[in-house]
C-alpha cells in the first residue's frame, strides 16, 4: 500500500496559470499536488486522498484522479459525459459527493493569469 503523506511532502504548493489561446483557456500547472479532504456520507466519515493524473481537463479540473479512502487505494475516479464515475465504489451518490468535493478543491485554487 502506498503511504499518501509522503506525496504531500514532495510538493511545495500549487499554482494554476491560465493562458487564453484562440479563445480557449489553457491551464498550465507549475505543480500538480495531491490533496486531502474528509467527507461525511450516510452517517459515516471517509478520509479521501486524491492524486491527479495526467488526463484531459473538464472546466479546469483534471478528469482523472487516483482515489484513496481511509488510506486504501480504490483505483480511479473519472469525470466523463457530465458526471463522476468510480466503478469500484458501486454507490453513485457517494461518487457524486466525492466529485463535488473535487470540484470545490479546484475552485479554491488561486488562478494566476499569465501573458
């Protein structure tokens, strides 16, 4: 099992830069760091660690993340066709709740425009 906190010490911070090319916002990551949040769902608390992977972007958010819950690897959570998917969880409402928190995380990052 991979110990997640070692990832956190490997990265010094995340900066998101945006360039507008031909009317499209292109996102350039100086660093792409894993992140953590706790989710409460159906009277249970889950510790979630996510590692963004090299993937396409949907609305400024990487469409694929490696998902760890309570320090156990669950594989990938992906955004496709307008919704989050994670086959191993088998509970779409839980997947949607995790997806909402992923989106909140990226919305909270500072956006620094560049020329």
